[in-house]
């Protein structure tokens, strides 16, 4: 019997490659989300530090007000970027899941075909063994003619 070959192996390899690419894109977006979280924490820490070092001097209070306005603008921008990045990550996650499902379908088909091939191989080996067994126990051709 010939060896097992999966005719869709190249397609499976392509689907795996596509799934890996989608996973890498998702990982990049998740990394970007983490960076934005870090940026928000950093902004909040910096603002809290400024609040803690301000004295009761009116000029420092005015500067703190200006700083707070810049902080709030930067915070809103970072939150907006974070929301946009989360939406993109959700879409990318869906793309990755779809790509992964395509791979799993082909892997299931391959597994099924391999099982069928192994069953056929075993059947062929059993038949050969039975033929060999019967050939050993069959009477010689000269004995059968008599």
C-alpha cells in the first residue's frame, strides 16, 4: 500500500500560517493595550505627585490648574486610544478565532483521512497475513491432484 498523503497539506500549511499571522496581530494589539494602561497609570501617578507637592501659594495653585487641564486632555486622549485599540483587538480576536477554526477543520479532515488510511492498511496487512497462513497450510499442488 502506498504511504499516507494528505492532498490538502499545502492548504493546511497556508491556513496555519494565516492563523499565526492573525495571532501575532492580536498579540501586538494586546501589547498596545498594555502600553496604554501603563500610560494612564503613569499620567495618574504624575498628577498625584504634582498635587502632593503643591503648596498653598496662589501661583502654584494656578500652575496646578493648568497642569490638571493638560492631564485631563492627555487622559481623555489615552482613554480614547485605549477604547479604539480594544475595539480593534476584539475584531482581531474574531479574525484569529475564524482562522483557527479553519485550521481545526482541516486538521480534523486530515485526522479522519489518516484513520481511514490506517484502517485500510491494517485490512490489507490482515489479508496478506491470512493468505500467507493459508498458503503454508494448503496441501502441496502434487498432493491435491491425486
